[in-house]
């Protein structure tokens, strides 16, 4: 027997998650149909003193099978008709039709309920995975090891394993921090064997230096030209990216076009990283973002530069303390002085309680500020 590859295991984890969502949806559909059948039986007992006999199973399967396939989503109808008790369910459906129920009206509504349940289960599974993206971001420094974890084909399986470990009372953040310290020498040894040089600081990392990134954990090879990769490098989960975009739109009512300019800008991943960092520290994001609609200086100037001005305004709004006057001068940074005083390698985040701090690596941002140790408790 061959050992499953990471791709195979990840595919199995994804398939299991999708199958669980569909099976839960089928349970919901069966519940609705059982309720409808109970109502039919009760009405017949009340009006006629007895229930009508169910039609023959073979007839029911043949008669209503096509309707179920036609009126329910394909994944749900396939799973429903694959159940061992499908003949009994078909009998109930045919009995409903015989009693005067229009299945063309009822089954689509059953399908809507089932789809809603399916999507809720799938969203919950995605939320669980995103929870561990946040845990990785808050525990490990930006760099090749963190990016390797989040881009690995085995990531879904790793996230599921972290969830199971946490359920058993394991401090997963401590495990992550310790594993990072153990893996870094391996990564460096493999790189040395392959003759790989230390990655140079990318142009994006250099140009982003200053208010956009001060205090944030930025990888040396930051690639803002590839939006999806940049978000992964900054460990921003897709659901977080969507949530932060929604918060910006809510902060700019009636200015959806301008909000979209900010979200489509080259630097948006850095703005999202700032928001994620603030959220992890419990800072009131909505209150900070509200300044965008109060201090509208960003509206002045050419339309072609509106996105750039909005990025600066968003960073100012996020960095300025809550309660500061809206018209207060924006934060300015002497980048020359900052570069001259910044170390070439910043500190990594402290490991969980009782664990040594992660070893500094070339992948950590040069201007990352030291901050409090990450939370060591459970992530939920």
C-alpha cells in the first residue's frame, strides 16, 4: 500500500468536508419531508378517521424519482436517493402528491432549506480553517516557513489536525512555535545544499517601508503584484479579506466606488494586514475606519490618484488614536532616519507561554516593532 501524498490527504479532507455539508443538508431535507408527512397523516386521521395506505415502494421510486432529480440540487438529490431508506421516502412523497400536495411547489422550498443548511456547514468548516490561518499569523514570523505552511497542499489537513489537538486540550500555539524553531534549521540547511542565497528585499518591501508597514510583520520577498500570494504571505484568510472589505464599505456609505478603489489598490493587502493586526489586539476597527467619512481630505485632487490618497487616509485613520481630532495632521515618518536606525533583521514573535521565543530569521521584516507575546490560550 502506498502512502498518501499531501495532495491526496488534502483532497480527502476537502471531500470529507464537502460530503459532511451535503449529508447535513440531506438530514434537513428529510426532517422537512417527515414533518410534511406527519401533517398529512394527522389531517387524514382527523378528517377520515384513518390514514391512507402508502403506495407501493417500486411505484413510488419510479414515479417521484425524476421529480426529486429535477426539483432538488443535484448533490442533494443524489445523496438523498442514495440513502438506504430512499424507497420509504419516495413512498411518503408520492403519498403527499396523492393527498393533493403540489411537489413542484414543495420540493424547491425543501431544496432551499437544504442548500441553506449545506452552505452554513461549509462556511463553518471554512471559518475553522481561517481560525488557524490567524493562529499561524499571530504565532509565527513572516517568512518562508510560514508561507510554506499556508501554501502547502496539506494545509487543510494540518488545520483539521490543529482543531483536533485543541479539542483534546493541547496548546496548539506552543506546538507551532516549537515546530517553527525546529524547522528553521532544516529550511536553511536545504537552502544551503541547493545553493540558494538569502532572498533579497523585494522592491515591494522596500517601497512599502514607512507608515504602511511600521509595526507589522512583513516578509522580505513581499510580492504585491500577486494579490493572492501577498495575502498568503501576510497570512490573511479569504474570509478576513472579505470582512475587512465589507467594513471599509460600511465606513464609506454612499461612496462604494471610492471604497472599491481602495480595495483594488496595489497596497490593499498591507491595509488588510494592519486591520488584522489591530483586530488581534482588540482595537476598535470600526471606530478608526469611521474617520474616512469624517475627514474627507482624500477627496481633494485628481481622480486618477484617489486610490493612492485613500490608502494613505486609511492608514492614517487606523494608526491615529481613537478620539483624536479628525482634522489633526496626518502622521509623518522620516523614512531616511527610520532606515538608518532599523535593524536588518527584526525580532520574531514570542512563542507561547513556557516556550522560548522563535529564532530570528532572514524572512522577518526589517522594521517590525517588538510587541506583546501572542495569546497562549485556545484560539476559540
